C-alpha cells in the first residue's frame, strides 16, 4: 500500500542553490510548494550565503541562513562581518547564522583558523540575537570546549546533521542545543545515531536533508533533495513508535520556533 504524503514538512537545512539543482530547480521548488514544505537554505561561504538570501527573497516558503563554513574559514576576513550583519539585521527572511563550526575530517582550513572563525561568528550571532547552525565533524571535543567557553553568551544552537554519540548529545542538550538528523540516521550501520534519535526530547528534535548530500534510505546514492526529508521523518517516527504525520507536525513547529518563524 502506498504511504500517504506527509504534509507540511520542514527541511531545516538544505542547499537548494547548489549547482546540482541548476537543471531542475524550478520544478523542485514547485514540488516543495505543492507539499506545503518549509525549507532553510543554508550558506557555506559569502557567495553561497548571498545566493541563499536571493532565493529566500523570491520564494515564500524558503528562509535563509548565512555564514562561513569551517572548510572556508581560511577565506574569512573582518570585511565579511558587516555584510553578514547587514543580511542578519536587514533581510527579513534571513533567520540564522550558519553553517559554522569545526571540520577535522577534511581539514580544508587550518584547525586554529577554524576555531578562531567559529568563535568570531558565535560572538556575532549572540550580539545580533540570532540562532546558529553548527557543523561538527570529528571535532566534538573542541566544539564543546568552545561552546562551554561561550556559555554565558551562547546563542541558541542546532547540531546540524548530528553525528554525536548519545553521551555527547546529552552534553549538547545540557547547553540548550537542538539536535537535527539527516540521511545518515536511516543507514543500517548507524545504530549509535539511531539511539540518539530515539532519546532526544521531542521538543529538541529537528529533521533535515543537507541536500544535495547524504540521501537517506531508500534513495541513498542519488542526488538528495528537500522532499526526501519525508523519508527521515518516517524513519525516526518508526524508531520512536510515533505516527509519521505527528512527527512531521512536531518537527515543523520545532524548526519554526528555533528559527523564529511565525
């Protein structure tokens, strides 16, 4: 029997401005509108952040986040700060600073530069009263050290595409973070991540695709796209013994609350 379509999904982290969508972006956006989807279009450097702002301006159901990813930390300068500030304070559809953080898997920027740029952007988000999207790969120890160091002036944060163990996730939760799950939670070998998805308090749980990357089962290996967040929603609902539409509704409200979308 065919599963009923989930209505009102919120893909809380995607990259629909990526070049892999150039050939069929308008058709994809139309499908998202038909399903009453919301989507957070996330920047990774200044150019992709600008593209995210432009897309959010013209699509009612799309919002934007702007920031400099750890891969691109080596390109960050203080001249970027007034531009980020202008987007975050003057563009009504820009709702968060991100994605920012640490990536010690690829090490595309020196680690000391990553840490410095991460801390600088955390401080900017706090000053501007904006939430933050955290990118963390093979760097939970240093990330937690930086978050703890800023604990008296820490903006609301979401651990995007969570890869943490339940022990680490509990520390992020104690710091007030939201936890967001992407395609890897559906993978057969992701038993540790599935434990986290089962146990995160329902009001702290978000879902995302991180498309065009990390397509979930049963579309793994293909280009990922925002409507695939439905597969993640169904999978986590199954883990938690919930109705999938009920989880869809909860995660939509969680995402709207976190990103301050009325």
